[in-house]
C-alpha cells in the first residue's frame, strides 16, 4: 500500500506576527531543525517559496511523469530545460505554461543548478540515493567536524530519520527493471572496478508490488525528476510528518523570504513575498522572529546572505559569505552498448549502485537509469568527482542580482576523473561514448549540477555549529555549510550535519 502523504498545514502568517523561530526553506536542513526544535518545546514557523504539492492535478496525480513534463514540472519557465536535452539527434525540450513547478533549473554564467521547489525541497525531485561517505574520506568533506561523533551518532540518526533502506539483493538480481544496473555491474567488474550497492529512501516493498502490478506504478513508471506520486519517502513522509505531529510546526507555502535584518526591539525583521502560481507577488509581509534558520539550500541561502551583507541589511556578516561553493564534481555521460547487451526498456528510476574509483581516480559514478520506456542500448552515469574548483557568489548592484563565478571549463578535472572509469570500460568492452544526450556530438554533461554545496561554509562564515558570525540568533543549517564536495550524493551528510548542529544549538542557545 502507498505511504500516505500527510497534509502539511497551509498555515496563515499574518503581517506583524512575532515568532520564536522562523525557518527559511523546507528541505533537509530545515526539516531537521523544525523537528528537533519542536520536540524541545519550541514553536516553529517554516516558509517555503515553492508549492505544498498535496493536491492532485486534473489527471488525478500530484506530479507529472519524467517523460511527459507539463506545467507542474518546472519552476517559472515557458520551456523545459531537461538535464538530458537530446536523444538520437532530436532536442527533447518543449514549451510549457509558466507555473511554480517542482524542479528549478537555475542558470548562472557557467552552470545550471537543478533544485527542488516545494514543501520537502530537494527530496521531492531527487533520486533518493542515501549515501554515507566512506569514513576515510570524511576528513576532506567536513574538516572541522569530529568524525567519531558523526559516524557513531549523527549519521545513524539521519539514516533512521530519513527511512533509509536497502533493496533486496535477490529481487534485484532478477528484476527486469534493474537489468541496466546489472549491465553496469558486469562492465565495472570486467574492468576491475569496485561496484557498490547504495541505500535509498524509496520503499522497496512498494517497488516490488509495482513490479507485480498490485499497486500504482511510480519508480517503474519512470517518475523522479518532476516528483514521485508513490513509493519515495520524501521529507513530507519522514521529518516533516513527524514535525507536524508535534503540533508545534506550521508551514506557509508560496512564501519567499526576501530580507532579514535586525529588528529595533531585538530579533529580526523578515520580509516575505507571497506568490501566486504564476510567480507574481500578491502580498508582501513583514514578521519578526527571535531566531532565523537559513535552510534555503546552498544556492538560496548563499544568494540571500550575499545580498543582505552587500546591501547592509546584515552588516555584521563576515567576508566568508558567498565563498567555498562547489558542484560536488558532478558530470554526466552515456555509453553505447553492443546490441547483444541491452539495458532494458523498463528501468526503475531509483538508482541502486555505483562504481567506486574515488581513491584511484577521484570519481564515484552512480549507475543511473534512463527511464525512456524504450530499449536504448545505453548505459548512463552521474559521476561525483574530486573537482578542486570553488566558486564565489557576489552582488551585482547594477543588475540587482547575485552572480556566481563558476566557469564551465572548471569541469575539465571532473571529466578527466570520470574518464579514469569510462575510458577503461570502453576499451575493455569495445564500446564508445554516446554523443547525442547533451547536444550534437557532445559527450559530457558538464553544464550542470544536481548537488550544489557551500557558500556559507561551517567554521568560516559560521562557527563550528552553523551560528552566523556577527548576528546572534541567525543560523545556517543546510547544504551551504558544506565546502563544495561530499565524495558521494549529499543529502545524508546534510541531514546528519543538521542533526549534529541543532543538538548543540538547542542545548546552548535555547
Ligand atoms: P533543499 O534544496 O533541499 O531545500 C531548500 C528549500 O528552500 C527549497 O524547497 C527551496 O524552494 C526553499 N527556498 C529557497 N529560497 C527560499 C526563499 N528565499 N524563501 C523561502 N524558501 C526558499 N542527493 C542525494 O543525496 N541523493 C540523490 O539521489 C540526489 N539526487 C538528486 C536529483 C536531482 C534532480 C536533484 C535536483 C538533486 C538531487 N540530490 C540528491 C541533491 C539533494 O536533493 C540536495 O543536496 C538537497 O535537497 C539539499 O538539501 P538542503 O536542505 O540544503 O536544501
């Protein structure tokens, strides 16, 4: 049976309200903060610029399918911007009505950053891969954090809170929907690479029932990028459901924070635009909060803090604001398999495994699905690489926007690291790269990231627990704290770090 989607209250937030705690954003960091504060007896109000995603559309479904994007799919675009933009020489993008859809493809000069928009943040659109970094890599991920505490207390707590679980290996071995992953394993092993199973937050019992036809299909209908209608344990079903059950957490969707500044009588004045589904502002309100948690994601938090520092709204912030941003080394590619090596026309949209060449070549490659519904004879990979480049956000006063100085050419080290895996596999298998996924004769998806990290780095822009320097009562608690790379998919680390930080903040500050 499908897990129920709890209704997260569409709480009113009248202008002039005084709040003990306001949380900006409802992704991983924000949801952890809200739950733990509420359990400690603190009332929390969350504001989220995206929609609440609890109402079905005219087709009876909340979310659109990956292969048929519609008005629900993209955040305020009139044309889709699909990560995989072309197929067999044909462009895949198409016109759609402008709407506050669930996936944002936010464009900066040198990179497009994909993010979830709505109550649940990135958990609404991501692949659910719930990976704890290898212990020996942790020192480079978060150098100022005690690794023993993380691996003994906070990673286990995060995994439990997120509902992380493993696919049944026996089922996986014979399921037609994981033929693509088994082909990925065969090729990895024949070239001598370690192939590792990774946990996920998808409900595997549900997926097994999808395969028998007993329940409506979601992962097996290719749902992922524009939301899953069933099966995936998003934050709506885990942290946020628990938070709402405390009776102390309320959420206002389609509310976008535009300013935070010290209030005359103490606390912070927060300005919020209320949006309609065209993205137009229907009201602007001012509330006051004793404490504010920035949980708007690496990009959202960095953009807000960079502007608020530059425009003098938060003059005490230090010179580290906006710095240390990285793309988690993301780069994509496809390989063309032989006709005797099909990857299957039915592909589960939830990845289960990766090729670990981090030590030798600086790359961890997720064996990713291509849920097109037809046989593509292609293997598709999202590599996470040890890319050394870090970018910085700055305020462009003339243009009235925050800019990011990432250069597309900075992906070259990532490509080189990914090639340590795929050049070898191609040589062994006698295969070639696909050149039709990202344009015409273009091998590498080097224009994008799914994993923005940094911009308000722990121990630099904040103290070692996320307290912003210069303004007591302001905290960062999301991916902005992590300095650019986690060596694997990031949301478990974001959640575990939030668990660690909020425990100290509750004990010491509240
Ligand atoms: P997150 O982005 O989750 O939440 C921030 C929230 O704040 C958003 O809901 C946003 O709308 C809101 N917000 C922003 N600005 C605001 C403002 N001014 N006012 C109000 N609200 C505001 N990771 C992983 O570990 N495994 C995986 O399989 C994948 N797969 C994947 C696929 C795709 C397509 C994407 C886009 C991403 C992934 N990820 C992933 C990445 C993962 O989803 C991401 O790292 C986390 O969601 C980041 O968590 P945060 O808490 O930092 O912010």
